[in-house]
C-alpha cells in the first residue's frame, strides 16, 4: 500500500521524510486511527523530490523530471493499492486532467493497481469539514483491501 502526495514541504525537506509536518499528522491519523494500520505498514512518497519555490503547484516539466524516481519506487515496491492525496498526485499518477472531485470516491484500475484518490491533507487543514469525504473514500479503499470497516 502506497500513499502518494505532492512534494516535500519545509518539515519534510529538513527531516528527509515524507509527510512529517502538520499534513503528515493527518496522514498518520488516516493510517493508524482510520485504517488501524501502522505507518511502517505502508509506503509514503511524493510526485516531486523537492518543493517548488513559494510552495506553488508543480509544473508539468517538474513532475516529468521526477517521474523516473516515482516509477522506479513503484517498480520496487509493487504496491497493490495506491492512495493519491490531492489533485497533483492523482492527475500526475493517472495522467489525467480531471478534478479531484470527479476522481475521488471510487476505485480506479491503473496499470494493475487499485487506486483511490482523495483530498490532500493540506486541504483538510483549511477545510476540516471535508474530513468526512476523505473518511468515506478511505472506507471504500479499506473495503477493497479486505480490511474491516466499522
Ligand atoms: N508533505 C509531503 O510529503 N507531501 C505533501 O504533498 C505535503 C506535505
């Protein structure tokens, strides 16, 4: 199982680990409180290797420059399931332009993997009321993985 985010932030750059800042705490909650797994049970990675200037969204050329690392990681891990966190992860992994609102809420078959897209945790920090949609999505993923859903 892989969680796929956008790019490291300042905390991630400092520690050299993905999702260790405030957004990361939400990812940890999804994994541990929601899915009843441990962070060590899943692999967490990003589309980009480093944060674009001023935290802007990655340009296509930047995502393309990092793609070989993403593909190499996936080739090594061979995850059965990928959870795309946010638009950048979903659009870049799947190679589509669709909005996250239309990609979320269902399992998508992609290159032999089952993919679930949901909102980015940074969006949830700004819009806590959207947490219920993420939980709905995660329950779809858990059911697909054969994990017990409350
Ligand atoms: N931290 C990450 O590692 N990825 C994100 O997308 C956001 C914060």
